């Protein structure tokens, strides 16, 4: 249904909460000082910005970071946020004591209002087949450890966030050709894992190896009501092709879909980061139009099937996540008002 001028969101000022009841535009991580003047107010954080140095492939980058309280202002613009720091550490240590991430997540929770939703990245120690240790990739001894996931992450996450916990994202790293296992073997291990953890309709899996986007694997996700994350990432095929590989279906039992716009296709992480830094503007020639177009088509596909579409935009996808989100929203509203694309033929 076309939208009238009276109920259009204020895209000029990066307000996306009222875009559409089924559409949840958000970002992958928050608190970037590069977003001041877009999402954040300069005067509010003048004396509370901290700096850290990030080392990537021998290069040093300064990151200016806002305090956790800035999430209050973030959620005046967006309805959903992907939390990334949980990817690197459990919420509980092995002995059961609260980790630093537990306390930081609690601080986020204290700032949330009704309608604010978080997606948490599951620790890589659960879903990565190999981990980087002292500069070398080694087999992960906790891979698909059901007890560790449940006791040290799932249960405390529910305890902390309550109704604000919108979903869990399981991200598996890219596998080189010589390291890959047969898709049927992966399917069996995922079947065992998801069959042995608490049943929940908020699970979503991102597989970064194209050969794993096979029917035998995706059927297991469907069996357990786990969503297939569609990710615009370096070595993955286009979003449209990923959707088609999954049978053009939305497999999450909670009626949700997750799109992660991470990097331009064909561009490595370190190159995308270097080009996007300091994340305060869209970088000329970096944003790939096909990513935006296919994202909008998938948003329409979800709407047509009564599925909530959560779009997580990363700075590295084009330089500045709020501006990328605004471009997506503009094209989406244009398409909706023109009645483009048949609901029965979303792509």
C-alpha cells in the first residue's frame, strides 16, 4: 500500500523506526563517533568520547568511541541493533562467574526502552570450526558445544535482555577448499547441535562458505526453524543467489529474516575497513548498487510473506552505515509507493 506524505519517516535525519511494521533497519555495532551529526548529537558526548587503536595487517587505525549511554539516542533512529562484542567472549566464564561482556550487556539493557531489540552474535568459540590462536588457525575444541552455548551464553543472555532479545546470530567462518567437509557431514553436526540446545525461534545461521549453502544443510535449518542469514560478504554469492540456494524460503520459525550487509563482494575485510575508516561518509565507488537493490527486493519478499526483515548495515559495506541505511530506505519507499515487484515474484 502506498504511503502518504503524512506518515513518511524523516529520512533526512536518519529516522527509520517508522519505515514499515515489517522492516527493521539497524546496524552492525554502534557507538561510532563518525556518526555524530547523523545519529548522535555532538554536544551530548563532547566530554565522554574515548579512543582506541586497532591494528589491521600492520596498519594502525584510531577509533573514537561513544559511551554505552549513546544507545538511547541510537534507538530514536533505529528499531534493532546487532551486538558484535559477544562474538569474542562468553557472557559467563567457565566457572560460572560473569565476564566483562555480561556487565557491558547489562549496561546496554539499562538504556533500552519498549520496542528496542538486540541481536547477539553467538561466541565464535561455539560456531567456528577453527580459531586464530597466536597467529595460527587451530581446531576449535568447543565447536558446537551444546552445554557451553546453553549455560554460558543462551541462559544469561535471556536473563539480561528479556523481551529486548530479538535474535541470535551464529556466524561460521569461511572455509578454504582444502579444509571443507562434505555438506552432508556439516548437516549432521548442525542437526545434532540444534536438536540438543533449547528450542527457540530466534536462531539464525550465517555460513560464509558457498558450498555449504547446499539443500542438505539448509533443510536442517528449516527442520529446526533456524533462519538462513543472507550476508553481503567478500566471498559469498549475491544476496539473490543465496536466497535461491535456500529454495527462496524463509526458514526461521519466528517469522524473521536477517540480512547482514558486511563488505563489498570481492573486497577483503582489511581493505574494506581501511577504505571505510573513519566511517563518517559513503566512500565513492565502494557501495555496490546491486547490494542495495537486492536488499530492497528481499525486504519486499518478506513483507509479502508476513516475515519481519531485519537489515543489519555495517560501515564496511560502503563507508557509513547510517547513510547506506538511508539509501536503502529511500529506494524501498519509492518501490512501495510505485507498487513495484509482484508479492508473488519477489526477486
